[in-house]
């Protein structure tokens, strides 16, 4: 049986893991600390599929009718 890849599902928006420089730039751009970002649990299926570890920041790009795309950020935390 073929393993299902959740990242290829139509209803799952594009997720990517930011590198350290991208995280620093993001926090500087919005003048926030990493603790102020919304959270996503380490046991989330997408987090597992990306092999993201605690403290990683995910960039989520969702389709939007009004803006074509909407970008969200989440920091991975323990469940």
C-alpha cells in the first residue's frame, strides 16, 4: 500500500520551514519575539511530514479570493 503524503492534499496549504536568517528577518520586520508567533503542535501531521522540530517556524501560504494568497507563520511547540 502506498503511503499518503498529506502535503500533496488539495486542502492543505503550502507549508515550508524557515531557516535562521529568514526567522530573524521575520521577527525584525514585525518587531516581535518568537514567543509572540501563533503556535502549531509538534504532533500536527504537517509538522511531522516536514520533519520540523520544536522551535522551527513554518510559513503557510493559503489561497485567498481577495488577495490571491495569504501568508501565515507558526512556531512549532510541544503538544
